[in-house]
């Protein structure tokens, strides 16, 4: 029988801290270890996986391709480990958590998860910030947010814990009929929104004229504009409302490119309540369908 290699969680925690904090010294300061001790743990982990995990690019320390692969596993291993420890230790959960969400996820299935968390943990203060994905990524990098759900351009990104695909659909009022010979009236979030970009690319691909007639940052305003017949837009199944219908390709609305969505957080900086909420969000995400998958895939 082949021997199974076990990856100690303390080594994985050190590896994640070095990558996400940008160096051995910063990781040591957070973990309470000296720089030589951090270096020794990284070497031990590399011996266990039989691959180099870190490389230098100028003054920056970056994961190698093997390091990128291990990061995805390491985050999930530590999340489950910390969830199990929290269950048996029954540690009091308290503090402030700053969550970043795109507007459609703020009003769809994650809202239930957040509401349940607030009910179960009244001692935790949640601050929920809705914005474009690019802004959420920036705020996570600068420590302005603790956990975000946002679109991601590639399957592997820093701080990524889970990813899944979302299929946008063309939405219009039930009685909407595209005016013949005239540009398609579009409703959209502000410039930089991934849904907006996909709508314009799809219509341009079939050389169909369009014009933006409604722009707003909130999902409810966009939904109302659609229901009132002012415009059509791209929504998800979770944000379709009664009184709306899906526009078809034979009506001149080509299929929209899928979106890749991710749940991201900085594990070394996340508090006990943050780790608990991540576990709750993962459970909520996994109820939405087969498009959700753990990383790596």
C-alpha cells in the first residue's frame, strides 16, 4: 500500500500568508514566527509536495505554477479545518465584517445567507458594500473589504476560494416587442459592468444597432426600467421578476457570454467570524446549481 503524504495545516497556513501578505517577514509578523522559521516551513512544504512553490520577480514573491495549484487546495483545507475547530471549541464569534457584493448577488440567494448569519450571530456587525466587480477587487487588495463575491477574468486569481459560472440572459417586459428598424433600447449598470460589456459585444456581433436609454448602479432601478417597457437588459435567473420574459435568438438577441464568478478573501487576515461566514457562503453558493464547483477544477 502506497504511503499517503499529509500536508500539515501549519505549513499551508504559512504558505498562504507568505503569498497573500507579500513576503516572509510580513507573514511572520502575522503568524508570530521569525523569518528563518517561515523560510524553513516553506522548504518543508516544498519537500512534501516535491515542487518549488515560490519564485522572485524583482522584489515581489510570487507563487510558481505549482504554487498556484496548491493555493487553491490550501485555502479549502484551511477553511474546513478552521470550521471544524470552531465547531468543537465553540469560540464566541464577534467583530465587524465588511462584505463586497455585486448588486444582483446582494438581492438574490446570498441575501438569505447573510440574513441567516446576522440572525444567528447578532454580536457580529456586517457592513455590506455593493459595487462593480473591479472596484470590489481593488478594495479587497487594499484591505477595505474582508470577503467579496465578484466576476473574475481567469480561473485562478489571488485570494480565490470558489468559482462558478453564471449565464446572463436577455430580459424584457412580457409585452415588449423590439421596434423594427430602430436601435435596441438598453438598460445597463455604469461603464465597467461585465453584463453591460456582454450585451454590447453580443449585439455588435450580429451588427444590430443599440443605444443606452437607462443607466443606474442599483438592480431594482434596472428591473423597474425593464418592467415598465423602457428597455431590455441582461439579468440572471435569480433576478428575473414576474412580468418579465427572456428574449430569444430568433428575435435578434444572441446568446450572452457566460460569466465566471468567484468568492475571494485573504485567509491570514480573516477573523473567526469571517471564517464562519465564508463557510456559510460556500454552503449557500453550492445550492444554486451544477455550475458551482470547488477549486481547482
